[in-house]
C-alpha cells in the first residue's frame, strides 16, 4: 500500500475549513488504495515538541499534529522548515510515495521538495489561497508577500509532480505553465454529513424566510487598518436587507462574528443594525458540529465576495458545505464560481443585483427543483484524482 502524507496548518480533526478540505482529500486517496496520514497544527498548547498523534473516529486515516508557532523564534523555524517535520520525513522516506503540502511556507516547501525529490518521493503543493499582506506592518507585509509569491510562482511549479488547486483561476495559472493540475473544490462526505441531518426544519412565525451567513468575513484588526483585506461583503448584505425590512418579514442570522466585531470595522452601520432589530441577529463563533445543525434550519445561505486576487484564487467552502446539507446558496457570480451554476441550489447574482435576488427569494420566485446534496461529495472526484496521481 502506498503511503501519502498531508502537511499544513490545518487544525484536526475539523476545527477549521482547511481541516475539512484535507480530510475529504484524504478520503479520496484512501479510496484509491493509499495509506494516508495528516500532520496539522495544534493551537491549544497541548503539544510542547515533536509530532503527537490525535485520536479520531476515522481509524483508516492517521491524525497527527505539531505545536502551532507562538513566539517569533517559533515562527522563524516554522517558515524555514519545522525540525520535527524535516526529521520525520527523513526517517520515514523509504515508506513514502507522496507528500502533499497544504499552503505550506515557501522556504520550508522548497527544503522538503529538494530533500524528497532526491529520495524518489513525490511532493505536491495544494494551493488554495493567494494571501494578501495588506493591513500588516511593513516587515510582516514583506515576509508575507515573499512567502506567498515564491511558493505559488516558483516552488509549487518545480518538477513534474503537478499541483492541486481549488479554483479555475489557479488551475488556469498553472496549466498555462504546462503544469499538470488536479482541481478539487472543498469536498465533503455525504454519508458522514447524514449524521447531522435534521428531520424537520423548525418553523418561524408565519413561515418567514430565514437567511444565514456563516464564516469569517474579515480579520477584525487587519480590516480596521485596511478594508481592502475584507474577504466577504457582509456589509452589502446588511445594506440590502435594510432596504427590504419594511417590505418583507424575514430573519437574517450571522454566525462566526459578533455584533461588536462587525461594528468595530463598520461603525457607520450602528443605526442600520438598530433599525434591523428583530430581523438581524449576530451569534458569534459556535462549535462546528452545532453549526452543521443550525445551517439546515435556514431557507438560504448568503454571502458576497469582491473580485480580488484572494477570492479568485480560493473557493468558498461554505457553498459546498451548505449545498451538501441541502440548503440553497445565494452568492455573486465570480469567474471561479460560474462552473457551479449548473448545481441545483446555487444562485449566482451578477454585480449589483443582490437586492433583486434576495427579493426574488423572499417572494418564492427562485426556481429550485431540489438541492443536489451529492454535488460536492468527494467520491465524485475519485477518477480525476486517480488519473492525476497515476494510480
């Protein structure tokens, strides 16, 4: 059995979107006959040094973690190559077939590629983000720019092992360079999600339409310094609902950010938040398992993204998650999302038409013959992965 290892700053088993992505990808590799091991990071401070095993219900996939960098010294070692990871790969290279590096630091990735290529081990970068350095101090901004640029433009392109991407934009970027690409959006296990399916959706008074936004639209401290760092335009949704509140009875719930956090970035919206009292609610961060149950209580998931390099390079995992749970999605028509317009339950609005689409939803005019909950199931990508990995 071939041995695959996935390394990156994901918090296992499912503490962030990155973990959900790599676990689904690991299930693909496992289904193709590989022995899979994930090595993420632990932010809880439970790991002092070395690589520790994490208990998981997925007995067929090994979960491990290293300590998340805390000090400047820790970050320096992490950026140039964590000694525990390097030593682990050196010691176990004879058993390895492929190592996947998930948005891994450029210098560390380069060291791993140079080390393992000489030992006959494939190293494949999984590129899902083109990080923006805006909103940070000069030194950090310079380091972030160099790390992202060097990793995406040079390190990921090295050799002929190929690259994994998550968007059409990044796929085109590497294809034009003659590099083989496996494009994988954030995927889910439909069978596993069935454990969280609710039988009867709770009803609100008079069956008013219910909308949910979940996720992190921005890093508060960075967004205060530079609004250009804002990833999702929650403000545009709130402005749109404010125009509709006198015409329609609805409920718009926001998970992942508190009202105080939102108003720190958009203090000018305080009066609008007050005017939406009774229709708009902030719930802050909640446990992922609880969120899976909550999402299903709503009629639509909504989010909007600007046309930026960061958003073009990535894929909104919330879209895949919502669809997999049977809840339609309303979002805007970015180039990397157009291919998903054929998925039942995905409604893409052109620039500036979000108000029109929301009003159509409130009037029951959005035609949805049923959400295709299996559209983003990892099993749909087995053949693509098999061809790419030459298994």
